[in-house]
């Protein structure tokens, strides 16, 4: 497969996953801001969300207040924000059109139809309940595309590039959602275990589609240790760090089989997987959760960069 084709497939999948993740992150920030309005902290939560997504500096250049409508527009529709949902869906469609013969008709129709629908939305009309409806629509778009991918495409090297892109992006997002809560939104000592703290943890789980599955595993109330463990080290949770890291390594190793040898990207993927396999929550908390998540994100980025170098993305 040509490097350009591999690149387009990889980033096509990353952009679809990123659009979903931006919707999830915005929903968390939006709902957290509602819970804290009476305390005057809604702006703090929204800025924390932007910081977790590494959008805070670009947003600051707009020189606008961090209220719900402004932040939502920036994350959903702003063409100058490279990670806005608008740009993600557009970029995914552009990549798909470039490799039209390497994907299936169902995959293309999903993305093309989504772009045509999204481009007709008037941003000024998306507020309150309509914003939440749109966020749900973006998540369903990602599910529909993933269903088309898994149900129709050949299990060849193209499939592995698509899947690697999906889970590199997902791993990054789970780490950032956790970091937003622990490092930026960690409540004051007197709030730990309180109603607001529990509401925030519930939203974090919902952002990762893990609310019900968490209750199946842990039958007691929300606890920071259990939630962090569930989203980081539980291998049966499909958005956990360890699940993503193992899946990424499997896809990178599959690509090595297609192309006749392992390289730097395989070492980077193994390093990412060993980081989460070789630890416990007690060790993570003792060393610092923010530091652990920062290192995880850095190693995940190394996987992406080494993939580009190994397979001549350009």
C-alpha cells in the first residue's frame, strides 16, 4: 500500500474518532458547568475542558468569554479550530474521498451524508437541549461509521491502519478526560465524596460510555480509585487505557506481518502497552496521576509519529 493511502486511512479513522471524542468532552464540560453555575464556577470547568483538549491557547486568542455558547461554538463549528467537529468531519470526508477505492460504499456514504447534514446546521440555533441533541448525533455518526467499517471492509493492511488510527485517538481521549478531572477539576478536600464530586464522576463515566458497565463491575457507590482503575487498567473496558494500548500493539504487529518486519513503531507500541500493564493504581497514585497520564499521552504520540515514519506517511 502506498504511504499516502495508508496515511489517509489512518487519519480518516482518527478524525472520525476525534469528532466523537470532542462531542464527549464538550458534553462533560457543559454538564459540569451546569452543576457549578450557582457557585460561579462554570467558566472554570469550561476552560478546564479546553485545557484537557489542548485548545485553551487557541481559544484565548479569540479574546472572548468562556461561556457555554462561545465554547460550544469554538469546539463544534469554528473553522479556525483544527479539532472542531466541523473540521474533523470535513477532514474525514476529504481523506475518504482521496482513498475512495480503498474503503467500502457504506463507509463513504456514512461520511458523505454526515458532512452534507452537518454543513447545513446553523450554529446560532444550537443551544441548550439542541446542543445536547447535536452531540448525541455526532456520537451516533461515529458508531455508524465504525459499524460500516467492521461489517464491510476486508481485513487487510488498510483495515489495520484504520483500526490503529481509531485506538490511538481513543487512548489519547480517555487519558485527557481523566486528566481533566484529576488534575484540573480535582475538588477541594471538603468536596471529595460530596454530591458535586459524585456528579462529576458520573459525568466522566458517561463521557466514556462506561456508566452502566461500571455498575456491573463495582456495585458500590462511585469512588475515585475504582473509576480510575476502570478507565485505566480494566482490560474488558473498550475505552480503558490498557485495552487501547493492547489493541494498538496488536494492529501495529499485524502491519509488521504484512510488510515483513518490525520497526520503531512496534517498539513504541510495546512501550505504551507495558506502561499500563506493569503498574497498579496504588503505584500510579503514589507517583502522581497527572504525571502518569502525561507520560502515557507522550508515548501514545510516539506510536503515531513512528507509524508515520515506518510507513512513509507524507
